[in-house]
C-alpha cells in the first residue's frame, strides 16, 4: 500500500508491524507476513541506521520499535494509521488482535 | 599541528569538524561527546556523533576522512592513533520533534567545533531520560547544568511539546539545584 513511498513491501510491513504491535523481533515479523527472514532483517537494519526505529536486546532476542526520538514520528504514525484503514479486515485483525495482558504460567485455557 | 594520538576529545572533534568543513561538509557534534566537553570530561565519551547539516554522500564523507587516516568499519570511522571513533547518525539535526535552530561554536588549537548549545545538550540527554527512562542520561543532563548556563524555561517549553511536561516537573528542582552550582 505504501510500497511506492517506502521503496519496498517489506519495509512497509516492518513499519506497520511495529506501529501496531509497538515492538517486535525479526523472526516474529517474517513469520507473521510469511516472508523471508533475511529481507526483514535487512529492512530492520536500514531503518535502525536511519534512526526511524530503535533496537534493544532482551535475553537473546533483539527487539525493535518505532523510535520515539525520530523527528517525523508523529507524521509517520499518521501515515501508517491512515494506511491501516485500507488493509483487508482479516489482515488488520490479525495484526491488532493479539493478547497483550499477562497470562500466568500453567493456567488452563 | 598536534598529532591525533595526543588530541583530547574536544580537540579531535574540532579537527574533524574543521577538516570536513573545508570539504564542503558541515556537521554538528551531538550526543555524549557534547556532555564530555561541557563537563570537562566528568563524563567521558569515546563516541563522536556528528550530524550533517545537509545530507552528504557516504563516498564524499569517506574520502574526506580517509585523508585524515580514518578507516570506515561498519557504521563507524576509526583511527589507529586514537580510541575515539566517529559516527554520522542519520539527520536531520533535531532534539525529539524539534529542529535545532542555533548551535554553539568552540575554538580549539586544532580548529573550530560546531556543537549543540548547553541547553540543547541538556534537552538531548533529557530526551533519552524521557523516552528510555535512562537515569544515566538524566545524570549527564544535571552535570551539564552544573557546569554551564542553561535556559530552564526553554527546556520546559520543549518538554511540553514532547508531551513530557509532567516528567519535566518531576526533575525541575534537580535542574534548578544543578544551575545553582554553576
């Protein structure tokens, strides 16, 4: 949807994922979109080098998110928010409807 | 000219900044290196973050720095004679969502250094505290405030724009106290 603007469909996917989910790691993003892991990693590296996203290590995993210090963050979020309106309902639901609240270990479903 | 091996952080930053300027590359020192300079190295940084005023090609930057003996390694430029290394993070020059309008200039025997003003340096550190809850960054902001004149009202206005007024109010007393020591 924003591919023409962002230059790559995977870059749009990475940004949209991080916008909606707040944080994510490369394997999680590539699995979600059923796309090549190395392509996602490449986009994450580029976006981080450009200051658009940040990363931090969490155990053995590198977690990424939109950089709150990026000067065009509000505009970028506005654009992604607008684009999300045009996503197919099922994809939008898959992206947004994820359990975030804690679940105690061993709790029966 | 002083050898790179014996240059302090400020001297090296000024040397690089002036050299790049002669190659048509205008850049501003930001980040922890500014804290080092404004606190007389009470906080020591080895990372010299320069932000270019206008985008320059990496090739042009590399050519200019190669003349000084710097070698590009990943995103950094390193020199065999010094522990300090250079990085050129992506611009624009901003603190949070606000563009940096006025910079400071310091003269060293090695050249002229363009860097963030003490007030902007404090904002830059506070941005890290506001967004990452980095207490070390808050400590650095207070150190800069202890050693330099800063504009606390300007910081309040900026914090409000960053939607962090409540956090600013919670540390305002510490900033005022730090300024008293100046």
